[in-house]
C-alpha cells in the first residue's frame, strides 16, 4: 500500500481492480491521472477535538473527461470530513482512459491529528502480532449510507424531546458473510437514534473473513448533536494541570515514581469514563514500567457537567508527563 502524507492527511492507494493482460495497460492509465492542486482540508473543529478518521472510497472511472463515480466502502468520521473527500474526488480525471473502458480504484483517505504518532506503535504491534487482524480491518465494509436522524422540530408541546447524545458499541464479527454481534456499552441518545445505529451496524460486513479466523472486534462511537450545544474541545495539558481537573483524584492511594518510566514522556488520553474505561496510549516507544500508571489514567473521570461530558466523550488530549513522583 502506497501512502502520501501532507498536512495531516494520508492518501493510500489500497487496491486496483485489474488482472491478467490488462494489468500493464491499466497501470499506465492510472499514471496519467490528474488531481486537484489542494488535498482535502482538515476541518478545523475536528482537528481541534483530536478526531481522526478514515474513509475507504471506490472510484469508477468511465469517461476521460468526467469525475469518477464514488462509493464509500468504509465511513468513519464527521460529515465535514466526508464532504472534503467527496469534493476532492470530484476533481479527479483519467484523461488517457480508452473509450468504452472502466477502471476502478479503491483509495483510503485518513485524517490524522498531531497525536497520530501515538498510533505508530499500535500499527507496528498489529503487524507483528496479528497480520491477519490488520487484513480483516482493511476489508471491513460499513453501511453505504450515513445515519441521518430526523430531528423533531415541532413546537407547541410541553415536553421537549431529546435531540442529542452518544451511543458506544462493541462490534464483534464471527463470520464475514453476515451481520456482526453488537453490544451497546453506553447510550445517552434518543431511542430513534439508537435504533438507526443498530440498523446501520447490521449492514456491516467483512467479506475477506474466512472460516477459522479469530473473531474480529472493535468499538465505535456514534454522536448526535442538534447544533444548539456549546462546542467543547480539549486542550493539551501537563500532568499537574490535568490532575487538577480530575474528579476525586485522591479517591485511590497511589505512589508512582515517574523517574523509573523513561520520563519525560507523553500519552494520548481519550475520555470515556464513567461510561467505560478511558483509552490511554503512549506516544513513541512503549515502556513496560508505565503499565500501572497508564492503568490508573484509564480509570480517572474529569469533573464535568452532563452536557460538557457528552460533548467531550471520545475526544483526546495529549498529556505531558514530567519526571518526579505522584503520591496521593
């Protein structure tokens, strides 16, 4: 897989649909592809919130002077990100395409924030420990449509209907030709939104999964915002400042000697507590001496109101950990 990086965006040519004697000709045709001067723009608010995303797009070129037909095989990200990808794809052309021929490509567009280096260690671990797991992830197909809940705008009622919230799910595939098993881990949205989420997940498939493969699992978050809420985002923080914002930080006695953990270092802290444990990942080379400290960070909750918590759920910050000690 070939990837080009620019301004936080990775464009990876994942697959080409050609075979046999046509392979050389179609590869030549692709080399004549013209692209827009500017890559998709990283939406500012998504970047500020530390939100990453990947879109896997199948593009069918049928005319040399026309944009390709676009089908999304994998959707993971905001509508603003998807709009940027669609606008970029609309500017692609294949001027040397012979009349009457169709060439299809699959392209990955991945939006990565400044915390993307934390994912390097994860990617290496996946390749070393389970290459098959990585292959399954690459052929995961989400629903062809994005969830578009109908927001009830009627007035005159004494009862205001809930129009925002989050749904966190655990998705488990046992076979590739059927829907996954889905377990709801957290649900604060209206029932109609949750039902839409479950219906969408029922359309997920992993076509390259074979009998005998280990189950494939992942977690996914779906968020609904009616547009009337304050838009919150985390700032990166030092460890001391972060701990000042933790609710009941001294509820559990701890004594960590940070000098034994190859300090200073950074971690990416993604907030889920108290809905479920936070996701905490080391930036750069992992150190086994940090295991207990990272486990402690996974269980910390910030002192937030309900609305702010819902806005920040699933968002990330980078915490800089200094040398010294923590004793509470």
